[in-house]
C-alpha cells in the first residue's frame, strides 16, 4: 500500500472513531432523562462563528505556520474563552466534553490539527481537506446539541 493510501485510510478510520464518540455523547444526553438544559444564544452564536473562523484558518495550513501564528493564537484564545464559558453553565457536562474532545491537542480534531500544523510547518491540501470535514462535523455536533436545548419562553407585554 502506498504511503498516501495509508494516510487516507488512517484519516477515514479516525473520522469514524471521532464521529462515533460524538454521537455517543449526544445519545448519553438524550438517555440521561435529566431536566431540560436551557438554550444559550451566546454559546450558539459564538460556536457557529468559531467554526467559520477555524475552518477559514485551517485552509491556510498549506502555508507556513509562522505566517499565521498570530491568527492561531487569537483563535485559541477565543476557543478557550468559550470553552471556559461552557464550563460555567449549569447541566452542561456533555457540551463541555465535546469541547474537550474538539480542543484536545493530542486528539484528531482541531487541537491536534493546530499542533500538527505547528510541528509540520506546512500541511498537504488533502490532509487539510479531510481534517476540515472532520472538524466541521465536530463543530456541527456541538451546534446541534445547543440548538436542541430548551428555549426560554418569550413573554409579550
């Protein structure tokens, strides 16, 4: 098997494992039967914006990391800020776990991608494309979970 075929196979396997884990987390939330968790528009909006920012920055990974180090640092600060915000929300354990997985520097999602880019300096377009699909899907899972939380009733005066 050629080297690029092994890489593609490993990425596909990693994609399957990570997405399976994300679905298991959502299933655990659904089966927990706990009191409804409140929807948070700040969290929802920020997660969508950070997804767009992350994917846009990832497209630059075919350039030298040093050209984008400040942008990566800024994105990491924003991600960490939202992650910390999520930790303060009541009954939000599953969402926090999803953020933990997404940001893990030793994992196969965004945290690991950014470390890989820094270590490799430049990444191949195929790797960026595959990882973009995987990371976009992980963000979508967080967004989907938030969107299904109980919305506060609107009171008209």
